[in-house]
């Protein structure tokens, strides 16, 4: 199973996702001297669950959903969490 599908599965266990984009930029890092493995990912997550949550709380929810993946399969993770209303304004 691809990392994107694994992430989606973990997120959907605790977050109602309306839109999810995952960009894997690992290939840009594999030649770095300090690269020790793990995926480098950027995400855009849109959910009504983020309503009335501070940005730090949204990030904490995502990290909670991904759990141990953060220390193993994921080396770097950029999170852009939006409510439905914020996403509509941005789009």
C-alpha cells in the first residue's frame, strides 16, 4: 500500500476529511548527506472537524492520527489544515 493511502486510512479514523492532498518530496532529499530514510511529505487537509480549533490543535489532531508513523515512515511533514469555509475562500 502506498504511503498516501496509509496516511489517508489513519487520518480517516479520527478526522472527517472533505479534501486531502499529499505531496511526496522525498526524492528531493535522498541525496542529502544526512538523509536517513523516511518520507518527506506536504499535506493539505480540509475538514469540518477543524472548526473552532487553533492551528496548533489542528496539527496535534493530525499528529495524533498518524501516531507512530511520524517517527518511523514519516521523517518530515508539512500540514496545512483548513476548515471547509477557509478552503472555499482560498480556492
